[in-house]
C-alpha cells in the first residue's frame, strides 16, 4: 500500500517539482518504503516517528544535509497521504544543516570572466549574452534553459520565467544586457534549428541548434571559468553573485528579493553570505555627514 501511494504521489508531483527535487525525493521515498516493507510496515498509518528515526540511523554515512532532505521528503509525502496533523514525519526534528561558504564571484572575477570571451566568434557572442543575463537576473539553470524567444521582450528589457513551483514570474535586465542580447539574436537564426524556440541554443555537442540543457550549461560555464583563470564555476554561482553584487551596488534588499524572485528576505540573506563589513565602504554615516557641498 505504501509503495503504491508513493508512486501516486510522485506521479502527481511530476512536472511541478524541479528535476533535482524529483530525483532526491523519489530516491528517499522509495528507499524508505522498501525499508519499512522489509519490517512489515505496509500502511502509512503504521509508520511511527520512531520507525523514521530508525530508518535515518540505518544510514550512518549520511550527513546532516542528506538527512534533512530525507525528512523533508517524508514530510511532503505524509502530509499528502494522511494530512499534516497525522503525519509521523512532522514529529521528527529536521537535522540541522551546516552553513558552508558558497562560491560567489567578486566584481573582479566577473569582469575577468566577461573580458575572457572572444566576441569575434559566434560562441563568444552567445556566451556574453548568457553570462550577462545570468549576472543581471540570477536565473536558475533550469529557468534560463527553459527561456524561450516568446518569453523575452528585449526592447523593453523584460522576461517571463517559469520558476520553482511552476510559477511564471517577471524579471528585468540592464541596458547593456539588452545590447548583447540583441547581438546574439541577430546571429541566432544562423545557428538555431528552424523549429527551435529556445532563447539560447547549443553551438556544438550532440544537439547543435537545439536548446541548451542544464548539463550543457554546466559544461559551458565550468570551461569558461577555467579558461578565465577563476576555476570551475557553476550556474548557481551566478544566482549568489547577482544578489551580492546588486547589494554592493546599493540596491535595497527588498528590491533584490523581488528581482531575484525569492519568496522571502531570508533567502536573500542566505544567498549573500559573501557580504563583508568592508562592504559598508561608501555608505558610512560619518562619510555622508561630513560631505560638504560647495555651490
């Protein structure tokens, strides 16, 4: 019964969750159900908090982050299966995940990356538009890969992105990014497949002319980072960099939250761990108080 219910739950969530969430939750739920079945626990009502803790403890090699995701997976399933009030998973404390330093590009690194692109070539033109859009918007890898021509109004510098939770949200980008996007769009008909609607397409690999995949995007950025002397970089580094550089440029946290499509200010704080006390330079109260204007 549990196994069948998990299958129905995962099928219902297909297309709603991101591929990463689907993969993690599926792995945890299928593993937990198999473990329960081996101990004669076959119905959701028979699952106890103690059984869940025992299942977690059976994975001695799991760290706090992995166990945190596992409990979150079970909470989602049992809230769906028996309701939150009756969920045994909600009586299991979420393991604390250590906050680790997250890679964020400095302004110097971002400039070095942009300066390393050879815009005399098609790939350099595309990559410049790609990186500029990532830096200006903080789009996730799945969001920028799903971005289609019909979703972007380049002249107005706006776009619509299908975000986590299958929500459509609006974003904006700078005048500079508009100009490099226009240059890419002028070139795009020469390299895109005739029926391809994706904004960014592959220029090589197994599917030239087709939309970038998340894996393809990861490979592109990793190589660009190494070639620029920064080291391997990932798509999500740009989401943190977007928020951090915007705050350092003086953008209010609330505007960064809205522009980055975060649900809470706490998420902005999580993504801007690179902010340091020295970032107050240019904003000191005494520097402002002692500034004299001479007419």
